[in-house]
C-alpha cells in the first residue's frame, strides 16, 4: 500500500505520455466492447428468441401474400394456442428518411401472441375497437418523433389507398412496449386491419396478410406443428413456409456474415498495435528513468520489487483505460441497434475485457520491467 | 524557394536519424498499417457491392417494377403485364419487329454447399427474350435451357461452391425435378441459377414476375417509355434504369458496410493518432539538442514545425500503402457471402487513396502538438539538453 505514491509519481512523471497511453487503451477497449458486445449480443438474442412462436409465410411469393381465409384453418391445427396475423407495409413520416413500419392486424390477438406487452393507457386496447383509424404505437417511434397519445399523424407510403393517394392518417390511442428483447420491433405502429384493408383498392392485395404468428402449446412440438402446417398447404395455391422465431432470429442475425471471425480479427489487430505502442512507450519511459531506478535500488528496493512497481504502473493505466473504454463501447451500441436490432451486452464481455487488459499490461510492461530488473545500480546511477 | 530547401534539409535530417529511433518510428508505421488495413478490408466489402451493381449495366435497359416496390426484391407484376408493356413506345425492336423485352422472377432456395451447410441460392427465371439481348451472360459449357423444359444453367461460382451442381445433375425444386444443362459466365449474375420463366410459372402456383426488363431505342427514349408506363393506371408499375434498379437492391447493404467501415476506421484512427502523438513527442525529445543546434545556426521555427509534421507524414504514406497492399493481396477478388449476396471483395485505387488520406489525417493530428513544441523550444534550453 505504501508504494501507491511511488506508482502515482511514475505515472505523473510525464503526464502527456501517460495520458496518451491511457487514451490508446481507452480507444482499443471501446472497440473491443462494441464489437464483442455486438457478437455476444447477437448470440444471446438468438438464444433468447422464442421457440414457441411460429411464423407462417408464403413459400412462393417474395412479398408473401396469403388469403385471410387461411387463418381459420390454421386455428384448427392441433397444438396451436393463439393465432395472429400481420399485414405489414412501410411508411415515412414527413421526411423520406424517417421510416415507420406499419402492422395492420387484429390488435387483440396480436397483443395476446406477443404478450406480455405493456399497453399504455390500459384502455387503449378497447379504444382500438371504437376508433376505426386508431393506432397503438411502439415507444421507440413515439420518442423518435415526439408523438403524444391523442395526436393524429399522417404517414406517406408507397402503398396506395383506393383514392390513389399514399397518405395514411391514424389517431394514436396508446403506446406499447414489450419488456422482452424478443418479439416485434419497438418501432412498430399497430393499426386496425379492417380499416387498412377497406382503404385498399379492389385487387389482389385485398383480404391478404404477409405472415401469421402462432403461439403453440409446447416448444418441443414446434417441429411437428411446422410439418403439419406446411404439408397441409402443400400443392395448394398458398404453399407455406413455417419457421419458429428462433430460426428466423438466427437467419436474420447471421445475415451480416461471419460476424465472430471479423470481430476477432479486428480486435486482434487493435490489441497487437496497442501492445506494440504501449510497450515501446514504456521502454522509453524506463530508459529516461534509469537513474531514478538506480536510486530506488540503492535505497534497498529489491530487483523484484522494482519490477513489480513498473508492472503495477502499466496495470493501473490498462485497467482504468479498459474500464472507461468498455463503458464507452457499450454506449456506442445503440448506433448499431438500427441495423442489427435490439441487443444487450452480457457481463461475460466485461470479464473477458478485463482479462485481456491484464494480459496485455503484463506483456507490454513485461519487457520494460525486465529491463528494470536487470539494471545494475552503478550503471543505472551513471545512466549507462 | 530557400524556405522550401530548408524544410527539405530538416526533413532529411529527421528521416536520416530514424534508425536511431527505430522503436517509436515502427510504432507509427505499424499502427497506421493496422488501421488502414482494417479500414480498407472493410471498405472492400462495400466496394465489391458497388462494382457488382455496375457490372454489365446497360444504359439502354429499363426495369419495370410494381408501383409500391422499393426494389426488384419487393416487386411483383402479373405475368400478363408482359404483353401490355410490349406495346409501349420507346422499346427497341429487332429485325422482325419483335420488342426486346423479358420478364424475370427470382426465388431463393436453400442448397447444400460443399461444406455441407445449407445456404440460400438465387434462382433467376427469365422469359426467352433474355437470351436475345446482350446481358453479358454467355454459355461457356453445355447448352442453353430450352423453353418448356425443366432445365437450368448455373454460374461457375455456383458450380464450384455447391455439391451436385454440375452439368447433368438434377435439382429438386418443391417436389419437381430440374436438370442442369449448362454453365454460364456473367459478372453481374455470378451467384445465380437461371431457368425458363414460363416453365417455372407453369410448374408452381405462382403467377408473378419480379421485374419486366426492356431495351429502349436509345437512352433518350427511356423517358418516353417511363412516362408511358407510369401514366397507364392498369399497370400500377414504375420504371427505373438498370443502374438504379441494381443500386436499389444493393444500396442498403452497401451503406451498412460503409458505415461500419468508417466507424471502425475512425475509432482505430483515433487510437493510432494518440500513438503517433506520443511517438512524435518522443522523437522531438530525442532530437532536442539537434533541433537546438539547427535553430542556433539559423533555421527558422516554421521550417522546424513543418519538418516534424513531414516526418510523421512520410512514415504514414508508406504505412497506408502497405496496409492497402496487404489487403489487396489477401482480399482482392476474395468471394464472400454476406446478407445472402455472393460477391468478390474489391480493393481498388480509390480505396488506396482513402487509406492514404486517412493516414495523413492521423499523422497530421498526431504531429501538430509535437511540431509546435519543437518550434517553440528555447534555443538555450535545447542546447543544454542531455
């Protein structure tokens, strides 16, 4: 404990150099935190996806339209508890880059299947039955555009209404947010299917949905239920492709390619540079301090203790830098959320980060410490 | 002129003493090499997509999509639309008066790769008109598909990546059997399997194309054709040039890759700038007496400042080129599958230029403070330095 002032004095000896080493460590660990956070978050999101929620979509058409009449037969499949459906289209609010995904559905069954979702106010769900053009809006979108409950919003979509315009107006009756990570995006605007469907022009787009969402009794039966649904509609005009939410999460999140390999290579390159840069700076620091080390040894500090002092100095810089860097890296993650979806960072990332920090500090400071250990008093005092 | 000569002399002095400061100079070179290496490798993904969107694009090819579609992937057009579009003005006609037009429908299906992994393959079903226009695709082995028969031709990339995708093999698509009869070569369709659209639409309960493509008489006739299609309410369709359509399909992925590249490159660059800063400070410290002497014999402080900056930059440029060069050796043409698109990464001169600019930025940020310190060193103090 009594050596703390010595370590502190060594760090403060040349503040600019210490600050720069510190900054490099922070940046490297911010990168580590962000990259490792994304990959572990992705892996965790896949693990957390629900296996008891199945998605039924059209197998043939990319745009995936299925007739609304199919829902009744889906309900009769054994093992299926609840059935909801989603007719989705994309819209923008005021500016082309401000997107709002719209999901036209039956709000009651939708909220049952994705339960427990928090709807605020609680009366919003019944209000949807009264207000034909009502909408329950995800908290993500509410915050992004500063919308309030009761407000009427007009959104622009390439999906045309019967009168030929692409303007869709909704009255916000409530908000919703799902406490779980999995499930639909927090940006989704939920609208009444009947209202949207009746506004569509006559034609093939009417009375259809993009995919059905089923909740089944037992995740263990997912494979059987999938098989039953797909074989039931095989060779019909509406062949289906059924996937569990887990399958979908895996496909969606793995689409970025082999994330793990890329992240490991970048982190590897960063740490290599960090090791080299801090190692060289520590060496230089020891060279400048040679006479001081000689004084320490003259005063009776053992070789081992001098080595420990130098290592502790590096460790302090690394651990403090790693703590700040990891924290910053995690702060960066919401930027990635736009493209990858809602993910969170498991604590193992922090543990791994600190382990790396210790290893790098010992390796980077080790060479310098070794030199300090080997210095002979007479040489050191003469600065040879 | 004399000022330039002085700066040059000082820079040469600084560079010639680099061997005595090998450690700190190597730190600058290695960290900039690593930063530009990562930056260029990531940018090579976006660049690969950019090259893919540009490959084999014809200025006179127009792509018809359904009105609300953002890109060909979301587009869906009834197959009867082919004949209604054929009548529109502006379409180029062949010697017998037939319009140069074809319908295309895509499908993605899982196929087992050589590593026994299931991965999606794009199937592109086209009407016979496709083979009459010059799309850049040509048969290099076997023969072309015949209309009405369940036959497929595969690209060379697909043949190499997947099992049982050689000429003579059978592919099962939704319970029906299709024969591979040939291999084609194309820059823009290199990860596709091509079949006959009429056969496919008859075989499966599907009745829509994704796009209808036409060759217009001249790039100027494009506007005529576009207006005619948009103004026809029965079509509910819109028109893009082939370049726009390719770009619409690939843009989201490209923007994502570029965004990630610059975030990573920026962060790593920040770290490298700190490293360069520390190293150039060390270099100025090591040369304190030398700088003092030079100042004493009459070199101005501006030339000293610029020579320190130049030292950093002269280290940075070869380092950036080294980073880009390593990437070029490792990754140029390396075929990757990301976001269900198969494409070769491209390390181009543009990326080398970006890496040089990036490294100069790093060297400049890292060099400013140390160079000012060198310029402001009092001569008397500097000469007394140990």
